[in-house]
């Protein structure tokens, strides 16, 4: 079983719709969770960071964490063509002062104008 | 300011060359990381420095040699690389405390010929 699982996609949504990206993880003791957006040929850009159960909202982005079910999701409201990218879920199992994150394979999102 | 600066942006080197990648951050972060990313794959952790000490070496071949001269700088020395080492090399930094996020630099695109 992979430590962090994501559907590689592509996930296609029409412009203006809600895109829902999902990620499951195997280490029940994982501490913090990240969503990075990566455009082709570029470096990952942090979009959301969550470590408490529940929802965290930042603009059009909402991260949802359910530690009991071991999943974290990212919702993108009012999707724009510029949101087309690969979204990497990263999980940090470490309880220490640095991260030893494991990345999922990433979900490719295509927003259709 | 969440900027991590990497130089150079692109590097082409022969298999007998010695080169270095550089990374700098001025956010006061105490943990710094090197990742390697191949096309269509997630980033793979190579090294972690925590408070200027090497904390993690993910069994990286000795032709890659990390160095942390001070809390703001991280180098990756390259020697006798192979063509399969061609990849995007990413530096990241974080505060070095539990439940904090890591920010990536723009990356160095390395080609070994």
C-alpha cells in the first residue's frame, strides 16, 4: 500500500465549477498535511497547509482533513483555466522539528474554458 | 516574504565535471532540504539539515555531497554524475518546528551529458 495515494487524473472540470481533489494516507500518526500546486516545468508552490481536523479556507481554496478516515481533500471553487496544474498532496508523519514529507503522485487538473 | 532562491536555474555538466548548486533563504528557517524530481514524478527527498546539522540522508549516492555553511545557505556539490541524474533539483526550507510548512525554491534543471 502506497503511503500517500492520489488519483493521477487528469481531472477535467469546466470553468467556474468546483474541483475536488482527494488524497488518502496510510500512517495514522501523520501530523501535518500540505497541498502544493505545480505547473509543468516549475517548482511546487504551497497552496494549503492543515494539521487539525476540519476545514481550512483560503480564498477559493478549502482544505478538509479527516484523521479518523485518513484523508485530506482540496476544493477549488470557481475554477479558472489558470488553476490547470498538477496538485501534489504531501503528508508529514514526523513529530520532530523538521519535515520528512511523503508526496503523492499528484493529480493533474484541467479546467476547460 | 517566503522566498527560497536557487542558483543556477539551469546547468549542463559532463560526467567528469564538478559543480555546485546553491540555495539561500532569509526567512530565519532552521530546516533546509534537497529534493530531486524526475518528469511526471513527485519530489523525492534527498537530504535534510536541521539547525545546520545533517539529519537525514536518504541513502543518496556519494556523488551528491550536501553542505550547510550557515543557517541561510545550503549547497549541493556534484561530482562524477551519471546521465540518469538529470532532473529538477529542488531546495526547500521550513521553520524547523512541528506543524509548519515548507517553501520550495524555483529549482535547478540539471542535465548530465
